[in-house]
């Protein structure tokens, strides 16, 4: 005799949940794929600061003018991802009118480079904005 | 589940399990977008810090998802009332891929109609691969209560499917 709960469980297990949005994989790649590169940037920063401190100390002790080792970053690349627009179900507002919520997500990425040390600094900024589009009803 | 303890590529692991992790996250979030955010945050935490821990990786990643979801709920509770109302009212996307089998279609449409406390037990058992002991541990209820909610859920699902068959 078959267990009806077990049959139902097997049927449930055949359902295929929807995969996460592609943006999730892209974000995971940013988080999980390049830890060593990010560490390299931090090390380069630390190395630059150490060199600047050493130059300053040498300058003070030897009476020479300190060498300017402050990183001088220049913008080398700016990117904006395509906007991911979610048009959501209309809602009724407190004043009785209707509006459709719209959520927009996009990323801004800028890359800065110090040409002397070839150190690169990446500024990644995800953005999200939600707005209500008024709907006219007749 | 493949061995997450080994030095496996996260892409392969996520490709195989991302969808069911998202369904689990969806049980404790207000929208599809929130579920994606929770999966992302929980998976990064799991992969970077927890996958080498002893124990069942399945239970570890579910714990990570639940913690991230509860954190997000606490954060969003501080937002405006209108935004909460919008988020609660904007569910437009199905949880499952389309199915040709009418019985599976009915099941896919019926599952979201279960009471949340029954639905989370079903999702954790079927797609989380957890035992009633583990489900109880996740939800802070006894294994007997988890099993009882499972039985109620199965009964409710049977009724919902039968009702849909007669529609």
C-alpha cells in the first residue's frame, strides 16, 4: 500500500524552483572570484603609504625635501550597467487614486589608476530607486 | 548534495542549488527581489566562512539564509509604511518553472496558499533536504510540531488540488 503523503512529497520534489536573477550570479562573482586581486589593491595601498612614510622620515632626517608619494588617481574607466526595471502591480493610494510601483536597479562602476604605481582602485556602487507612476482611470 | 567542504567551484555548487535556496529564502521575504538579495548575502557568508565548518552543509546554508532573511526583515521594518504595503502587494512572479503535468501545475499554484508555518516546513523538508529534527532546529519548534505541521500541510495540499481539479 502506498503512503499518500509520500506520493505527494515525491510530486512536490519534481517541481523546479525558479533560479535566482542573473544579477545574483554577477554579484556573487564580484564577491567570490577576485579576493586576491582586491587584497593586491590593499597591499599596493599599504605599500604606497609605507613608501610615503619612509620618504618623509628620510626627508626629515637628511634635510632633503620629501618626495610626494601620495597616490594620484586618475579616472580611467566609468561604466553604468543596463537598468533592471521591475514594473509591479498597481496599488491604490490613500487618496483613492491608483499608481503603479516601478523599481529600477543599476550599478555604477568607476576605475581609478595611479599611473606611477599602476595601482588601480575600483569603486562599485549599486543603485536602486523606486517610484510610483500615477495611473489615470476613466 | 555535492560536498561543499571540498575545494569546489562556487559556480557549479550555486548552479545546482541556487534555485532551491531562493525558494527557501522566499519563505521569509516579502518579494522576489528581497529573496534574491538574501540568497546573495547568505551564500557569500556561507561560501567564505562556513562551508569548511563541520556538519551538514545543507543545514548550514539554510541557517545562513534564515539569518539573512530575518536581518532584512528587521531592516525593512524600519522603512515607511507605504513601502511595506507596496512590497507586500507586488507579488507577480511564480515560484516554480512552468510544468506540463496538470497535477504538478496544481501543486505549484497550491503551495503558496498554505499557511506560512506549514509552508516553511514543507519547503525546508522537500527543497532544503532537512529532517524533522533539523526543521525543528531551524524554526525553533519541536520535531513533533514540525511533523504535525507537515501532516496538516499534506492534507491541505490534497484538498487544494482536489478543489482545483473540480474547477
